[in-house]
C-alpha cells in the first residue's frame, strides 16, 4: 500500500515538469543491424547521459525542448554525432554505428571474435556494479556446448564436473548454494532433491545470447547471492528477419560413439515493427561415458591402507532438447510488453558396472588384507523409455510476461510476473548385485597411491551369489511464482547532476518436494550363482585409468531390464522404507522483499548508488520422523520466519573515458538447503553411511567489500585488477566423521534405534550440515584481453589474447571435529586458491581460430573429522580449441575439440597421494556447418 501512495504522489509531481519530452531509440550495427547493448549516449549541451540496454534501446526522460548534439561511444566502433531537435513530442531515433577500421589498409578491426568481445566489454564497462559479461558470439567461439563450460572462462569462477561437463558453479570460492542463477532476471529452481544448486549443464549454450555475472549486488537484486548472481539472457527479437541453422557431428573416443547437434533460430518483426518474435530450438544427442576408480582410506595401528575400493565403468547417452520463444509488442510509444518462454529437457540414460572391494581389513594370520567383492549392474526396465538403462529426466522451464511503461516524461514503471519449474524423474531404476564370500584374501598394491589397486584373482563367477535385487522411482520437483514491480523517478540533491530513485517490491513463492519409493525383490525360484546368468565382461583394455584396472564380469543389463517384477509368481516384492522414508519431504518458502535505490551523480565523472533491501523469509517444512530406519512415527513440521535488512553503497569514478575505478560495500545472505533443515536421521547400512538434518541451522549473512580498476581499449580490449573481502557469519559446511561408532550415534540420537553394530569392524560415515562461526574470504582478480592490432603486418594484426587470474584465500572459525574440538588452519570448502584462464585467437575476414585453457588449483571440498579424512578436489587443467571458415558470407564450417589434455576428475583424501576418485572422460571432437541468413 505504501508503494501505491508513493506511486500516486509521483504522478502528481510529474505534472510540474512542463515543456519536457522523451528522447528514445535504438543503437544498431550498421553492417548487420544487430543491436548494440552497452553504448554510451550523451546530450553534449547537458550533463545527461544514458546507456543502451540488452536490446540496444535507450531513453532520455524529461528532456527540455531544444536542440542538442547527441554523441554515441561504443568500443570497437566509430564515434557517432548528430544534431537533434526536440519540440515537445516524443522523438524516436535509429542510430547506426560503423565498425572501427585500420586507416592504412582498411582491415576491419572488428572481426567475428572481436564483435562478441566488444558487445560484452561495452556492457561490462557501463554497468553500475562489478560484473563480467559473455556475449553469444563469445559463447559460440569458445568450444562450449553448455552454459557451465562457457562460465569457467570468467575470472573468479570454477566449475565442478559431472560426466565430463561443467555442472556446479563456484563463484569466488563460494559453493553453488551460495550463488544464484536467473533467466532474464527470473530465478531458476533446482531439479536436485536436497539442495538449491542449479544444473548449469542442463541449458545448451546456443540458447543464450548473453551471460551476466554480477559479483556485487545492488538493492534491486535478490539478496541470496553471496558469491554472485548469474543471469542468463535469452535471444532478443532481431531488428530484421533472421534465420540461422547449425548442424554438427562429433566423436567421443571414450566409447567410440557419435555426438550429434542441431539448432535453429528464426526471428522477425511484424505489424509495422510493432510485434517482434524470435523462436529458437536445439537438439543434442551424445553417446559417451567415463572410467572411474574410487577409494576410501583409513589409518589403523599405524598402517595406512584402503578400506574400500571401486572400479566403475559408465556408459551414457545424453539427449538435450531446448526451445525458447521471445516476443515483444509496442502498444504505443510509451507502453511495451514482452512474453518470454524457455523449456529445457534432458534425458540421461546410464548403465554403470561397479566392482567394489569392501570391508578391507588387515589379517595378521595371513599378513594381508581380507574382504569381500561385490559386482553390481545399474540399469532400468527394458521398455522403450528406459531401454535397459537408468533414465534420469531433468526439466527446467520458465515463462514470464513483462511490461515497461512511461507514465510521464520523468516517471517510468516496469513489472514482471513469472512461473518457473524444475523436476528430476528417475522411473524404474534397477540394480542387481552379486557378492563373494566374506573374508577372502584381497592384497593391496600401494606402490603408487595415486593409482592404488586391490589385487583380484577371483575370476570364477560361480563364487558370487545374489545379494541385492531392487527397483526404485525417485521424483523431485520445485516450482516458483514470482512478481516484481519497480518505479523510477528523478531525484538529485546536487545541482546540474543526474539523480534518480528507484523503489520496488518483490514476491517469490516456492514449493519443493521429494517423493521416492524403493522396493527389494526376491525371486520365488532362487537365481543360481552369477555364472548361470547372462553376463557382460569388461576387460582392462583401453580403460582410461589404466589397463591394470579390470572391471570384470557383470549381469547383463538386458537380463536385468527384462525381469517382470509385476509377476508375483516370479518375484516377491517388499518395500524398503530405510531407502526413502527419511529422504522424502515437502517445503514451502515465501519471500517478500522491498527496496529503495538512489543513484546520484556527484560529479560528471563520479556516481554513487546507495540503498537497502528488506527480505522477509517464511519457511514451512514437512518431513518424516523415522525410527529404526523403517518405522514411520509420523510427519514432522518445522516452521521458521526471519527478516534480513541488507544495506549497500557503491561508487564508480571515471578517471578518463576508458579508465574506471569501482568500490562497493554490500550485504547478502544464503538460506540453508531445504533438506538440511529437516529433523531426520537416515542410515544406509549397505553403504555404512548416516546422514542427519539440522533444524537449528541459521542463514548465512555476509558483509562484502570490493574494489576494481578497469582500463578499456577502444579497439576492443581490457586490463583490470581488483580485490575483494567477504566476512560471512554462520556459514554452513558439511561436517563429516568417517569413523562414526555405535557410541557416538547413541550419544547424538538417544531414543532412536542404533543402526551401527556394537562391535562393527567396517567404517561408518556420518554427515550433517552445521554452522561455523565465521569465515573470512580474501581475493584478487586480474584480467587482460586485447586485439593485437598494434603489431606490424596483416597476419600479426589478426592475433588476440585473453587471460585472467584469480587468487582466493579463506580462513574459517568454528569448525569442530568429532570430539567437539575446534579445528584450526581450515579454509572455506570449495575455495580454489588459484584460477587461471588464457586463450589466443587469430582471425581475418574468413577464418578464425582459438586455443583456450583453464586451470584451477586443488582445494578443500568437504571437511572430515580430522585432517586425514578431509576430501580435496584436485587441480585440473583443460585445453580446448575451435576454428571456423566462411565458405560464403552466410555459410561457415567449424571444428571444435574439448579436453585435449584428457583431464580427469580427481579427489584425494587428506594428502594428494591418497586418491579418492579418479574419473576419465577423454577428449571430444566436433565438425559442423552454420548457416546465417
């Protein structure tokens, strides 16, 4: 209601501004009519200036009647000047910029690669906060098939991979749940069951026109982004007809199978340019896999050895589908609406063959290790949907309608309503596992702990008997309705300087639920030993981790998929509540926000943004209270309401037109994951793992300080350097105790049936989210990119370089071990201390090529009960390449190569030589054609 009265007052006040008008229009590339975002426009006779938005549009509000000289500056393009006269009526201009060219031989400095960089750098330069921008041209030129792989090129960002593709984003050393992801400013829900992570490998890169990484927040932005906020901007409606088609095929050596991709884009304007429409679609069908070795280490009686080891083989078919629609309609010169929709759908069909050596203990009698061997096939029902594989369907969709309204020559209003949904569905997922007798001899070869080995002489499949036969259906869904409205009007306390106030309100209504079911099956006629069933055999030949790792024999996936579990004469079905009761939950979250933001130019070159945001959070969680793993005692409801006040202030000073200083103090927060708040205890005896919720978790609150210096080059380039500091209170970390005992469980959870045997010899692991006291994060970022046009000769002028480096250090307090003692010397988990990106490119009017590298140093991933048990994500170095050649002005051929270094995903335990996981994907190669009309 207060916002309504404010709005009404603004309308009354606006009548006092007589003889003013609105000057608006678009800035376009004269060569192809593409919009140019981030252009700086000035009315020379005044202090008025503005910046073109993502569609190239601009507006000057409250311009007095008169004659002005308008100038437009855009990096990589010639300066534009034109005299315009306003007569009280709204003026609409179309400004066409010409690319900058070399004065001697007229070689265009703006090639295909440089154009993308120019769009990105102009927006980055003129943004009021500290950002990094990637344009669609840059995404296209980097060999990146999904958004996550494109993001790893940005300073301060590293990605965690899944099946060889970048999935989880870490910004400035802060884990995915401390960052936010939006599409066109609307939040994207998470398809994963127990966290807020957005899967960055779900969206194909060619569906997005711009990626904006906001490293500092302004009051009008959602506050839950301590590390940063990533905004994915879909394609805007073109200024003329556009048709684009891309087709490519590739090869994945890891399984010797194909990669197929296709994309279409069509856009145009209709109804005398009042209505614009653009439709995009992408289809990717890829066959690949991975070879994976995992190990768990323990120290006992002074002897360090493995307590468990896996050899795994994954076969994956990944199909991505994505369609998007963007429309805009200009009702009149003062009112405009937009409708945007995007639908992403990914199917992963996976088979996993796992040999596990478990319960490995030292036997003094034989002076060796003993344990048990288990061989498991992971698949699914043999129907047309699953096709004998584990099918994981993930969908993310967003629908939004937006309006922009000029209420007068000095007041504007914008609003947006959106609906987003994400889901993950895994139907008819099946497992069959055979195991050997217990306490058989299993020697360990630890001569190379980077690649340790359990010596397995047991190739006689007749010693393996059925241990487990199961089917499960997992389903998670999250949806969000959002609404926001903003009003902007002029307000300046400094004469002849621009000032404006923006006030707004925001609503986010979220629901999330997980509904899993799990069944065990017993054949009415017992299966024989493993040798009596159809088998698949996988030798160590061509195994990426080394030929000494032999996966061995497994029950055929087609046999598993063909079992008729619905036939009660063949199988006895029994639900296993220990696998699903504790993990199922539902949650509701309401967030109400209001903010005020004041932008004030102090001088012609110095500006300030000051304001505050208030967010009220209401959480309503319902979970299951489970005793003894299987007994449901009832539902448990947990409600929590809290208010956060988040002030901020930032400064921007243009030392020159190209040298900019920025400084900011901001505050932000991170809400606990839904499932982490649940008062549950879940034990999985098969994996000897216990997880527990923590209803006492608090939201993390952060004070953030940033300073950045940037110098831009007119021929497209940048050199920048900055520092940042974050002080986070009540940060959340995953506590882990890999030596959890019966006594510890009894002490922590009295009255709950104890799943750990009193005299257990196997290692049990306990994991729970906990609050630490505080953490300090310090960082340094430097970046350089430039076209090397100053070099002599046509060939050398075609080179360009891009490089950035980030250093991060963190110090955490309040982390305790299993004895309640505070651990010292620990940093924040998932904080890579060193990150480096570099690329070199070359292009002329027809050919372009780029070689790109990405490095991230090893970092702490999960805190254990002691230094020995801490888990680390090992260093990684990726090398990618791409090239394209214009056969005609509208048709080009391109080639891409990913992971030329065959970089594995590697974790280690405590010390770098103790391998926890070693997963290889090998390189991928693609060749294709792109047609643009």
